[in-house]
């Protein structure tokens, strides 16, 4: 079995045709931008009782107006407030501690916190839960409080 090849000699080869945009018959539709819906959304207001919400921030401001009688720092920056929860129906629960269980204001401070939080517009009922675990320590203070007390 023998293979024969034909050989043809040419002087030149015709150049291939150039691609033209007009020659394309298929058109592509731009895909929908996946961010378009996200970017079109309007900012939603924080719920009143959530951090950043109007009632929550008003409660924090009220707590920052209460000062420890022995230390010239408010109880929020002192780190005595462990948590603030506000329900949709205006029930505010504050979890707090004191510097020591033998603190001279152990009886009056929770009552003052309850009174001040209860007077915030939008709060229907205020409740204060005094806890000792975890115990308070100076590391719970904000940097502002540490600076005020010369600890920074």
C-alpha cells in the first residue's frame, strides 16, 4: 500500500477574510447587573429597640447620665452595664453589675437605673437585672473612662 501525495505549486495565497462587526448576526443582550437591585434599595431605619435605633440610643444616653458616686465616671463607660434589650412593645431590660457586691449604692443604683430608663420616651416598662457573674473588673471600662481615671 503506497500513499501518493499531490503537490501543487502556487505563487500566492489569498489572505483570510477580516472579521467585521456587521458580519455578526448574533447579538448579545447585556446581563442584568446583580448589584442593581441592591443599589436601588433605600436605607432602612433601624428598629427603635435595636442598637442604633432611636429608643435604644436614648436609653444609652440616659445611662450615661448616671454617675457612680465614688468614681467620677458614668456607669455605662465604667462598664457596669452588661446589656440593654428593648422589645417592640417598649419593654426595656437592663442587665448590670456593680463594682463590688458591697458597693454602698447596691440598693439605690438599680432603682435609679430603672427610674431613668423608664422615663425614656418609647419605654413602657423598665426592668433592671443585677448580676454578679461575670464580676466587674477595670478591663470592662471604656477608653474614655480609663483616660478620665488616669489609667491610660
